[in-house]
C-alpha cells in the first residue's frame, strides 16, 4: 500500500508546529532529558546523513537545521527590540536556563559586525574525546540564525575550537555574509 495516500489533501506540517509543547504531557518525567539522549539523536542522524550523502552534505544539513532553530529561538524566546548588550545578556541567561550552554562574548567589532564568542558546557560536545575535528555544525547554524534574526543581516558562524579538537570551550567566529 502506498503510504503517501494518507497524506493526500493534508497540508504539510510546519516546523513551528513540532515545537508546541503541552507542559502537562510529561507529568512524571518532566521536560528535561539527559545529554546522552540528545546526543544519540544528533550523532545517529549525523552518521546516517554521512552514509547516505557524504560529510559535506551532512554538515550543510546540520547548519541549515540549526539556523532554522536559531531563527525560531530568536523570534519566539528573545526580545528583539533591545540594544545589543541587553540582547546578549538575555541570550546568555536563556541559553544557561535551557541548558544549551554557557555563552560568552569575547570580541565584537561593531563596524564589520564580526563577533567572536564561546559556548562552554555545550550540549553537543562538552566531554567528548579528542576526535580531531570540530563537530558543532548545528550550533554554527543556531548562532547564525539568532544573529541574523536579531541584526537583520545574514550572519555565518564557523566553529574554530571545540571539545572534539581538544579545547574546553567551543569558539565561533560570526561574520556578516557579503
């Protein structure tokens, strides 16, 4: 039987619909998950994408998904109508409260828009062994999405340091795309 027959006439489900959450739906377990559960999902998806499409495509898919999530996060969980310093303070608090990681801004060049930032205790990689490459492609997109949405400029974030390369924080260089 053709599985698509059940989908005919249905409108596609939008990303935001998957993020609606009834806080009463997990009365016994609550809303938090151990990091290992998140990583099982993330790294099994990475491996499957690499097997099917190659490493470069996997990286782009994770960056794109992260960007979509970052845009949603910025629009729905942050006040976009505040000066940069207040916005960063709110972002730091929200990331810490949601256990995404501990954000620190190292440098901002207001003229060029370049931002150097770190995320410690990152859900994606903190505690991983040295693997010889950066692994936080989702975070690259997430940061790009947040900065792009807040600034109205197209940002790209690239991870330059990672637990998986032997560092103890993830460091990102975020720049405005030309």
